[in-house]
C-alpha cells in the first residue's frame, strides 16, 4: 500500500512541466484505447467463429430440408395414389357386400 502511494506521489510531483503531464495522459489514453480496441477485436473474432460453427452445425439441417423439399412432389403423388386405391378398395368391398 505504501509503495502504491509512493509511486503515485512520485508521479504527481515528478513533472513540473504541464506539457509533460499532457503527454503522459495522452500516452495512458492511447494505451487504454489500444487495449479496448484489442478486446473488441477479440470479441468480434469470437463472435465470427461462433457464427461459423453454428452455420456448420446447421448445414446438415439445411441439406435435410433440401432433400425433403425435393421429395414433396413424390410424396404428394404417393399420397394421391394411396387415397385413390383406398377409395377403389372401399368401393370394391361395398360392391362385394351388397352383392352378398
């Protein structure tokens, strides 16, 4: 604690020139801005990597959707065929029952 107070007081009283004080403040501000800029860049890189991971994870889902969307016309035809045959089968059974 004493060493911190000593360094602060030395820094405070070491410079009598106002221009030197401004230069030191400017240097500290620049260092602080550089640190903030570096942190922001790191965060942006992290977000970019996460987005790439999510896109990669979801590419399988997208491929599945594309496959199923290509199959929809085929499935519609199959459903229509099943419904048509079911109606014919029902008619055939009704005819058979009515003739008995």
